[in-house]
C-alpha cells in the first residue's frame, strides 16, 4: 500500500491528538488513585470519614476508564480504515468517528463540534480511509474559519437511493451561501477532492460568517 | 512548604481539582484555574507564589499565558505541564522563562521537588 505524505500527516495528526487525550485520561486516573492513597496515609486515621470523597474519586476513575476505552476503540477502528481500498461503509459511523476524533482540535479553537446522525444507516461503497480524510479536512478548514464560541454541525443525509451527502454548517449558516463539491470515483478524483477541501481556506474569507459545505457521494460508483 | 500559594492551571477539571486536593493534603494553599484567562485573573488577585501551567489549553495556550506572566511578574516561577510526547513545548517554555517542565502523568514527589527548586531559583539561592 502506497502511503503519501499527506495521508501519513493525517494519520499522524489524529494519532497524536488521541495519544494526548489518553495521557490526560491516565493523568486523572493516576491523581485520583494518588489522592485515595494520600487520604489513607496522610489524612485522618479513620478513612471511613472520607467515604463520600472516596465514592466521588472512584466514580471519576470509572468515567475516565470509560473515556479511555472509547478513545482506544475509536483509534483502533481508525487505524484499520485503510485496510481495504474499497469497502462498504456506513456514513453515519464515519461521521460520528471523525467528529469525535476531531473534538480536541475543535476544543482548542473553542468551537463545539457536533454530529447530527439520522436513525437510518447511510451505506456507501467507497474508500473508507479517504472519506475519513476528506471529512477531517473539511472540519479543519471550517475550524480555522470559525469564531470562538460557535458550533459546527456535521450531518449525513440521503437525498435519494443513489446518492448521499455530508453537510457541514456553522451556527446560523445560510444555505444560500453554500459551497458544494464531491462525487469522487477514482484515486485522482479523491486526491483532487482532498486538495479542494484544503484549498477552501483560500477561497472562504476568515470571519466571513457562517458557512455551509456539502459533499456529495454516489452510493456505489462502481 | 506549608501554606505555599500554588496556582494550578489546566482545562482538564478532574485532573486539576484532584491534584489541588493532593497538594492541600500536604499543607499547601492550592487553587485552580480552568483556562489561561482565568489564570491571569487569579494571578492578579491571589498572588500565587508558584504557577503550574498546562501547555495545551483552549483559547490562550500555556505558552501565551507564560509570556504574559513573564511580562508582568518576571520573578513568579512557572512550571509547565505537557501531555505531548516530545519535549519541544517544554524546552520552548524554558526559553521563554519557565522554571521547568514536567510530563503528564505526574509523579507528585517530582512535582514537589520541582516546586522547591523553582522557589529556590526565584529566591536566588542554590537548591
């Protein structure tokens, strides 16, 4: 499998971000365990006096373990997405996955990033890795443009049996101002599309206000 | 270090509140701030003797906060925390005037040692 610099950089950004989150999870668990140890060794003689605090700390540890497991599961799924060049993928799962994996980038920009997932699956026959990368690039572009405190929504929709769309809209976006692109069928088109997502930054003015992007996919381009 | 005023700054609330409790159990007067802006306010009002500052935070980054601290309170010792695998941010922070840096997860004994050393340096003495 040929991995180009751009693909490697994308994998690196996601992996580094999740690794950073995992370190935070482990740091909280370590401090929580350390606090219980401190109470037993430095605090009052009767640890039962601290029952409420112990319950809270144990609950924190449980929450952080859940957060860590979720991150590890998502990273594992993400690491396997280049396994097949073409496969069936549920667009809802891909959007959910990339939104969660991108949240640290959104948080650093003080932007709330949310996925609006329909109940019904949206199945594509596609290159799963490049769908992830394309969606991430669109999110990155919009995060660069977004003002702190805004919300960015990512919503997969299925307008008909043949096509599917992913709509990115920043808070209060006017659909009249939308930019549409999409329908990748081959490697060159994927490359062009991913480049187009990166080039969006040059054509959308920073601070231009709410933005809508749409990517159109044919559900089975073979 | 009984009564030492320590300000802990990190956007991971559970981390920073738990670490503050651990320092309080050791007699320090530990306060917390969840972002850079809040940290600068606390520094102005509570006059901490040492600041423990996460590098990667939303809004003002740890390095941005460090620059402002060093502009207004050059003698205030700042120890950086980084969750990043490389030491690049820590080294950059020391170039900007941080007393030292530590990587998460922490060893509390190491943090206390670094605080002691930073206070010693700020007082102009050898540690």
